[in-house]
């Protein structure tokens, strides 16, 4: 079962969250038929969005990470609800590049480095809170670390990883965010930096040892304890009703042209690829309902 585990250490001066998300990323791979590189890019972004989204306290809040780096993969988008459940897509799901010289997937090359990482928090107020940072590497985790420091003024370290098996299924996926609270001393900061530098490769730990080992390596030498465990999954909220509502914002003239063609139209959800079909008669009724709403206003 995919989950987020949160913990504190050093008398509350350190907060850490770890996510294991193999099933979530595998679901995304199946829905979008992702190449290994595209899967790694989207999977890392899904994990980051889930960690940040689950930390929100407001009910019905959503968090969106959008990455546009100018690379061949195009835009990478992940959306989390306040429970950490996520959905997402990449603009070019078949994008594939040669392996890097170290044998790893070239996520940075696919995403690109000429662009922005943008985080939008919709808390149900009039306008969402939006923060952006220029991409540092396109490898996702480093860029998210830069965002947390520059946009939210939170000293953090982030690691995200996806391990794709030889049959292209997901063998392991997840990551962590560790944050320092105000008042943390230099000795504590140095210890965390050393621990992270010396830890084993993230996907290896996820695959072979699990979340407890991640906490043990990052927080080595510190007293820590878990403060919560939360299940997460790939979850899309699309429905026929929501798609119908979206169709009502189409210009009435354009909608009438579609109706006059006399053929069913299909609308595909970007997040789950579910297809919704509407007949000319249904579109006519939607157009009528929209007109009635406009007249009432």
C-alpha cells in the first residue's frame, strides 16, 4: 500500500516526510502508456506533489506542480488533494532519451532546464497562492528544493526517485522531504547534510529496505519518532457532470457549429484518459441550460 509517513526529530527542529508510491506511479504508467524516462519524470513530480499536498490543512484544498523546462517531454503536471492523493500527465508520454553516462534515465534532459517550476495552492479562497522558481536541473527534486527555499523560505532537502524494471513496470517509487525549523543550530544542519550525502541511492533503499531505512539513514544519530501514517493513491476526480460543466463555457456559436455537424463528440480526461461521449441532442440541451443560466443572471 502506498503511503506517506511523517516524523519529527531533534526535539522538533527537524520535520521529515517519506512517501512510498510504487502502485501510484505504476497506475500513471498504465494510464498514459509512459516511456521509462517520462514515467520517471512524472513519477517524481507525483511524489513531490503528494508530499506537499498532504501537508495542507484546509479541507478540499488542492496543490498543483507544473514544470515547463523546454525539453522534449513538454509540460509535466501533477495535482494533489489535501490527502496526498495525486493525478498527473506529461505532454509527451512517449519521450525517451539515451541513458546518461552513469547509466541513469536522463530526466533532466527530457524536462529541460530553460523554464520554471510553479506550485499553485488552491485553498478555496478567491485566488490561489502561486510561487515559481527557475529550474536548476530539471531533475525535479533539486528544483523542488530550490522552490521551497526561495519561494517559501523553508530550508529543505528533497529526494525523489523512480526505479523502472526491465519489463518497464515500476519496481520502486517514492522520496522524502526533510525540513529545518527556525532555531536549528549549525551542528544539526551539518549532521543532516552529511547523512544525506552518505546515504545509499534512494531507489535502492526503497526497493530493498523500505521507508524505515530512509528515516534511519537521513536521521542517523538523531532521536526521531513517527507522528502519522497516511495512505495515498492515484485518484482522478473527473466525472460526466464535470465535463458537461466544462462544455458549457464554450462559445455558444462554436458549440452550435459542433451540434450542426450532427456527430457525437468525445472528450478525454488528461489525467486518467477516460473518454466521455456527447450526442448532438445532449449538446443542444447543454447549450439551452447555459443560455437559461445566462438569462437568469
